[in-house]
């Protein structure tokens, strides 16, 4: 969906959303790939998430994240950390 991806090389994307897909940088406290439950924080309203309660958890399995050229296209964010244990939830 984005202009370019750096997943195992450099690849031209569809260009539907201006921006790029980049790999998480290696850090001592950051597991890559990220696999687990994280809470979404809604940024901009979207009919896609209209029926999703605030603070809902979603399951992730990835090593990359998107960096849109225009941040107004972002509808939700999640932090790549051990959010489930930190928030004391097992959902």
C-alpha cells in the first residue's frame, strides 16, 4: 500500500498511501520480530474502527512498521513493548 518497502531489500510499493515500510532497529530491550498482544491508541477517527472499544488489544506478528508521509492517515498506534504485562491484562 505504501511507496516503498525495505523488507529484505528495497521494493517499490503500490503508492496508495505515501510513505515507507521500515524494519524495527535492533535495541537490547526490543524483541524482533514483535509477536504478542498490544493495546491500540486511536489517533484519528475512522469508520473502520468505529465499533472497537478504546483500549482494545490486538495481536501482532511483525518486524516492520509504516512511516506515512502524512500523519493524518494514521488512525491508531501501538507501542512495541511488553504492553500486556505492563498493563496487567491478559486479554
